[in-house]
């Protein structure tokens, strides 16, 4: 790691990064978090405190096949709680996907929703919650706090360690037709409880574990430097990065044990809390058009863009200090560590024609998250990022 500049050290020898403490900010609450192996067994107790008896579990066929749904349902049945399973969640859920879940939910009239699975299952459950007692389509709720009517209690149970959706009040939904990602947020959509049981992440296929881990890493790094960062979000970002960076290499190489998976899962949740209290940046702004236009998986798209965005942000001295502070426990400067870590994943970069860059850049300029990148973006700078990321 690069030697610290003594003039930049604080009283404890920690890099004196730009202090966000006096910056005006609003802190959002976190769900109740139950963390640890075997904590899924406490699901009935969580529901008992809410006084509910009719549960809708929103999930996907892969989670059903892994046995997690059967286990959760058995726990509920033993506690005298009725449960119904909706397994129609899809990757990158669309407005139509959310409406299908909403229609199913209306047929059983649940009094609580459970999102069991990856980010897509949790987003589907949260989206369903918006529309169950509020009119219109998800596009009507793009933004924050636009839902006028009450929502059901929501329990989030992630089986992947990546999105941090369990700690966010946003449902990420793709617009029908254009596949534009819409962030639809509301304080009522935040989970009442998030159960983080690392035993559930053992069933992830290696490619899913890889891409979700890299996605979580991008969340920690982007929330740490975005222009909406504040004292609360910065604490979450820094802590999440320490958990993720200590676990991600074992995850990427397929050698993670239960303890390592637990660190990854907890770090991903903390990164979700960091986003909830701040925002993201250029890596996500440039990744989303790759997913919408060329169907590049989100984790891969973000990973393709992230090193180039970090290099761009390093041109801001204050941001360089934040990165240096995050990397103080690493064995190399952040950008070097990041690139070597990504190499461990052996990702297959999709072939995207360079002629698509103008279209991608135009779409990226419309992405909400790009407005919060610490180095301001324009069409030219976004074009340069794509040229570097997509070069053969």
C-alpha cells in the first residue's frame, strides 16, 4: 500500500478524509436485523410480534428447488401461520412481473409479505407491496415517497450476498418495453425485519455468488464517495467495505466457508444501508444501459465499469483520500487491489460493438445515479468510460 502522507493523518493515524459530519443529511432507519447461522428458525417469532396469520412468500423456482421455501413454510405451519408461495419472480423484474405478483397477492389477501431469495425476489415483493393498496403502475412511483396508502409489513430474507435490497426502501423495477431501471422508493416499503442467515447462501451457484459479491463491492465503493454521502452513510460504507474486502476473494474462488459467507452477507446488507442513506454513482449509471440494451447481467455490467469509474474519481483529491482510507487494511492501493480482485472472477466480457457507445452514453446521461458521482459526468466523459470498458 502507498505510504501515508503524515500531513493527511488524523489524531489516531487514520487518514483525515473530508469530514461529512457537519453536512446536512437525513438518516433513514434500518430494518431489525437478525444475523447468524440458523436465524431463519426465528421467522415465526418475527411474525408473531406483528400479529399476522396469512403470509405470502415471494420467491423464484431456484429457491424452491434449493429447499429454502419448504423449510420456511414448515416453520410457519408448525407455528400455526398460513403461508402461500408465489414463485414467479424473474431476474430484473418488470412492471408486468410486479403486476402479476400483485394480482396473485390479491387472490389470497395476505397480511404480510416475505421476500425470500435474491434481489429480484425482494424487489418483486416490495413492488407488489406498492401496488397492492395503491393505484397505477410502478412507473407512477419512480422517485421517493409517492405511495399515499398503507403497505403491508415486509420481511426480507436474502439467499444471495449482493444487492442489499433487504436494507433498502426502494424496489428496482424495469420499465416494460425499454427495460429502463426505475428506483421506486417509499419509507413504508422498508423491511420490518431482515433475516441474514449465511446458511441460506450456500445454495448459490458459483456464478451467482461471484456476480452478487462484486455487486456488493460496487455498492460499498460507490456509496462511499457519492455526493450524497454523509456521516451515517459513510460509516455504513466503510464498515461494509471492511467485511466485503475480507471475504470476497474466497467467495470469488469458491473457497468460502460459513464464516466467510457470513461476512459477505453482512457486508452486503451494510452496503444496502449505505445506499439507503446516500446514493450510488457512475458505475451504476453506465451499467444499467448495458443491461437494458444488451442484457448484460447487472453484476457483470457494474464490474465492467467500476475500475474505470474509480480511476476517474481518483482525479479528485478529496475522493482519492476516501479511497485511500478505505484501503488502509489492504495490501495494495485500492485500484490495484480492485483490478486484481476482479481478475479472480475470470469473467467473460460480452462482445458489444463499439458502434453502440453513442447510444449507451446517451442512455447513461439519463440515469439518476450518475448525478451523484463525485466527478461530474457529461456525454464526453461517459463515452470515454465506455471506450475503456468495451475495448477489445
